[in-house]
């Protein structure tokens, strides 16, 4: 059974453009490793250089397999250089009953 997750990435100072490119490549890389479903991710941005990504892993086992996957580990290392992972509760907009974000299109 799939697992839908919300991942939140806050850009480190001066790293927003690099983070944008990594988020753009994130799900395609996971797909190339057969770890996520074909469900299209939703990517949005808060006003504070923070990206929110909602996507679906194939299963709990896929999540666990990602931690041993060399391609995924390399990608996560790059993420670690340009952003901090934060809980959604730290995003200002998430404190509203109807949270609003700016959509991100990678076209």
C-alpha cells in the first residue's frame, strides 16, 4: 500500500535556486529507482524560501529501501547541503485552518 508524505525543505541562505533544482529532480530520481508511485507530486512554496512537496512512496518497504539506495543517498546528501528538513508545523502558513501556498511548476 502506498504511503503519502509531506516533505518540507527550507533553503539555507543563498541556496534557494539550488534547492529548486533538487526538488524538481527529486521524484523523478525516486521513480527511476522504483520507489514512488506514478501519482504526480504536488509542490508548493511558502513565503519563506520553503518548499513543501507531497508525494507517494510505493510502500513502507520502499521508504526503508531508499535508505540503502546509493542514488537516493547521493541525492539526499545534496539536499543536506542546500536545505534543512523541517516539520510542516514550522511553516507559518500551516497554522491556518485553510493554509495557502504558492504552486511551483517546473516547466
